[in-house]
C-alpha cells in the first residue's frame, strides 16, 4: 500500500503546488493580498507565516489545494461592490482581488492552469535535453493474417509516416497515436518503395493489459514494428529543438484529451478508462517502480490534465470563473449574485457526478464491482 501512497502523494503535492503557485504568483504581482496558501483540505497538519502575512500550510486531505485572498468571501464575485467599499479602508481595498481590473483577475485565475502547462513543458524539455528523444523510423515487420491492418492494405516493410495526421517521428509514437485515436477508422500514411499512400484501418477493440498490467480496452490493428535498417536513433537535443518538441508534446496531449472527452460526450469513446484519485494512486505507484524518468513523465501528463480540466467552463473551476469574466466583458458588468449562485450549483452537481463516476470506475478497476 505504501508503494502506491508515497508516489501518489509526491505527484499530487508537486502538481497541486505548481497550480496554486501560478495563482499566487500573479496575485502577488498585481498586489492582491494572499492570506492562505494551502496544499490539501481540512485540518492543518503544519504550516508557517511568511513576511507578507501569508499562511503556508499542508492539510490532512491531500486531494487539491487553494489560495485564499484577502477579504475572500466570494472571491470571484463583483456583485457586491458597495458593501465591500464600506467594509474596507483605502489601503485594504488595494489588496482586494475583486476590485482589480478585469485583465488582472483573468491572469490571476488563468495562472494556475498556465503553471501546470509550464511544468509539463519544463519536464519534457529536461528529458529531451539530458536524456534524449527517440527518432527511430517505424517499419512494419509483420502484418497479422486477417487483421484490420491486412484488410486496410498495410504491408510488410511499409514505413509509417503519419497516423491520423500526426507525424510519426519515432517507433515509440505508433502505439501512442493508435491508442489516442477516437474515430472509427485510423488513417495511416505510409511510404512504400517510392510511393506515399494513405490507408484507412478500422481497429479491433479488445480487452487487454497496459504495460503496467492494468486491464484496459485496447485498439488493435495487428502489426509488429521494427527499427528502420535495424538502427536505433536516440539523440540528445539542443535547447531550441528540445523546446519545440516539448511544446509539441504538450499540444498533442491537450488536443488528444479534448478529442477523448468530446468522444465520451458523443458516446464514442470508452468511458471505462476515465479514472480518479484511486486509479492515479495505483498507476503512480506502478510507474514509480520503473524509475524516476517514468515517474516524472507521468507527472507531466497529470499536470497537463489538471491544467486542462481546470479550464473547462464549469463554475467552481478556473474555467468557470473565466467564463464569468467573459460575460462581464461582453455585458459591461458582472453577472448578478443570484445568477452566479445558480451557475455554481450546476457546477457543483457536475463535479460531484464526475467524482462518483470516476470513483465507481476506480472501484471496478480494483475488482470491487463487476
């Protein structure tokens, strides 16, 4: 159990700290008073006060965190200006979040997700710079008989150039692009002799196991791969190349995640793969056994997911508050307190529903439900 809990806590503490620090950084930059910087919820386990009057603390329930601003009663509402102006003197008003210009409030709220994307970018950049990136071209060494690949027209010695429009720069990317595909057919662009062909392959969905032994529904096309000319091309990149490929990876994961979520909404994607804290804890423990590199790579992917989810236009998430600011910009005034409260109730219902759904999937994954 400890082998799962310890890596999970490290992962969550780092990713959540970075997210909340993004909010904190922009709040301090624009003179907003910060009274609390908390990792976790509930009872405080330990903490300290800094010279700016911020209480930095770690709490008992490590499933998130928050930054609390000075005068925070409903930090994202601007519907009660008159009451606020009467309560605070001029010096204190300068520290109030809700009295800041719209663009500053947007940046403070957006700072959390932005920090998550920058963390992932930094991790990929360091991996590509100090460890290297694989650029071995993917060659099909075997097409299984009567497989989707054979039916679709793939052949031995085809060099895979693209999958669903994504350039295949490495043999390692083939499985990733097939797994992340959500459409009924996967488009393969291959080089055959001197010709380039685009072939459509309809994958089979089969029950299998991932590299960690967890049961998943896998998209299988029925091919085996080998390195081009049997040579592995693994190189350390210079700063400019590393930054380019790191940014490309963050972009790909973000777009693929949005396509997957869109597929779930349309009823096309496999919802059984959607997990919550229990599954993350299990997988983080499993990945940690493969070493530090695998673990920090997973941290990058989790950080992207956290940043992306927080940008969804759901009240109670950062994206919900950004949605309110968009209304404020268009209308020239904030939404009424009653309207905001109605949105927050909807957001709470959606988040609780998602929590129950992911927890049910987690418990199924543990074999407690069938």
